[in-house]
């Protein structure tokens, strides 16, 4: 195969998961409750009224999951640590749970023994409930920063000798907009001020964790640390000036208000203009810490949206724009998934990678990318494992990534498919399936889908030997 059809030798790939979505064992071996344990008990918040009490039982079945990773031929595995499993009450003066650390240590050691590189996310949305109750979680800058730094220090100290890839926070947009803006995710607040405060505090806490790693651990542990942001690609609905401006505004509200402070050192002007005094200011010391606080660009991306100006009466949380998948001529962008916001459109993925590389000039790790096949949950196992729409998606997106690397010169270092397993899909409960492995939630039986084999073969074919 010609070199321009191959990935660099140091390219890494694998699958991703998150603690609350797979572990279960919510009250086992000293784990404390998280905000998702409480949130899932709120009537009407989870589509099927389910929760992560059992999930895919991966706390007990982690060896089975590791066997799947080996079978799929991955080079890396991205997963998250449950804060309340390590520090049940979460705080810097609270007891550390040795059983929680031992669980993750065991898993990581086994991964490393099998030549699978661990990529660890410290915060994938499951804040200890105690910290939410004590001081409002991400709304209290001083307290959450100190407690997050302490949690990170426990993880770096206990695991950093064998972990070289750290992600501080997964998708701050989801944490703050869905958790504090429209109440769709835990802790379920609805506010037009809280999401901007929580996001500001999250950036500062993230930066302090990165600073801690660089000052106290990096020289001996020789790892890298960064953050994962999420963004769809955005296309103006037409060439009108208002819709072109709407596209830029939508990108700023989704991505720029996190990426710009980290990679450029300031908030986008559009954000400041709209939010005015609801957007907190960084002190000079804070922005000095935030600026440059990621060794790479962690990207979660799934789809592409058409963007139209929505006017002042539309949703400010997304920058007063309207989104959709239908072109002016009535045709759809691509294959519809099981979620209304997600369709297949691989060219948009290539455009997004180019935009990020040109705008931020940081090596990119695609930390999540995947597709929930429409109505897959209603299919039998024998039907669900032949997931041709997911294969179509992965084929388009991996080839778009390859073109971005080899034809456009974008520096992409890794790719993680979402997800290793069907699992608890947050507000959708168990109704939507993203996995390359089918999980029977009654028996916990795992069955590989065709998409798992597709990705194994694709990377076998395209990685330089």
C-alpha cells in the first residue's frame, strides 16, 4: 500500500468508555455516590427511567472487556476514573478509598502487560455528590479547584508510573451547558448564568491540575496531559452573511470558549459581546495558567450540522443559532442515526480536523467518534451484530481522517472509537447503542459486532509496519 495511504508509525488507536456508563457496582468496595447516581433517580430525566447501578458490570467483568480489546487488536484504551470510587466523598480532607485505587491499578497493569496503552480521563461527568451538596460543585471556584487538584494528585501518585496519557476533563460543554444550563444532564440545573460560571471554573481547575502534573510529576513520569473538547463541524446553511456569521458564532459557543483560552489565551470576542458581565473574567494569574494548559487537542466529534441564524429569541446556549441536517433542496446530509442530532457526513469530519489544525496548531487525538444505528435496540442480537450503518460511518470517517493527515498535513496522533461496549447512554438510558460489542443487559453477554472487525482490519491495513 502506498505511503500516502498509511498512518504514521506512532499513530495509536483503540476504543473509549466512561466509568459511570460501564462500571456498575455503584455501592461496592467503598464507592460513594456521584451526581449521576442522584440524577438518575429524578423522574423523567432518563428516557427509560434506568441508571448505572449495574451498567455493563465492568467493575466485575473488566477481564472480559480486556479480552475483547486484545481480540480487536487495539493499541490503546481510553477510560475514566470514578472520582467517588477513589475518594468517596470527593474532598481534599476526605478519606481515600484504597480499594478503588487497587481496582484501577489492576486494570492498568493488565493493559500494559498486554501492550495496550492506557489513556485516562480524570473527570467524565461523575462528580461526587458530596461536593455538589457541600458547595455547589463546579459553581464554587476555590473549593472545586482544590478538590480536583487533590483527586488528580492521588491518581498521579498512585498510577502515574505506568500511565503516560492523561485527560483532565471530558467535554466541558456537556458538563456545563447540559448540566447547569438546560438541566438535561446531572446535576440538572436550569439557568442562564450558571453554565458560564461553571465553565470558567472548570477551565481554571483543569489548568491547576495540568500545572500540578507539569511541576511535580512530568519530569519523573514522562507523560503528557491535556483536555478533551467536543464539537460538530458546522456548515452555513447558505452563503448569506448572517448565516456565515451564525456558523462562526456557533463554533465559538461550542468550542472556542474553551479552546481559545487554552490555546490562545483569551475568550472569543463574540462570547464576551453576547454574555457581557455574565462571563467571568480571568485574573492575570489564572489566564497565565490556562493559556497553554494542554499538550494536545483532545477531540470528541460525531456529526456535522447546517447552521442558520436563529435571532435573539433562539437558544443562547448554542449561540442563538438553528441547527439541522437538511439542505436547501430538501436532501439530507447523510444516514440518520438513532439520535436526532447525529447523521453520517464524513467530509465534515475532514473539514473540522483542518479547522482545528489551522486554528490551534496542536497535535490532535480523536478521543471519541462513533455512531448509534437507528432502532438497533429493537433488533435481536443476530440482527444487531450486522451493523452495516455503523461500518459505513467508520469507513467514511477513518478515510476522511487519513486524507486529512496525508493530503492536508493535519497532525492527528490517535483515534478512539466510541464505544467498546453498548452501555448506559446518559439521558437515553439503555435505549441507544453505540458499541462495537453488543451487550445483553439481562445476562451481560458480550457479542462482537461486524464493526469491531471492520476497524481491526482497517487499522491493520493502514498502520505502517
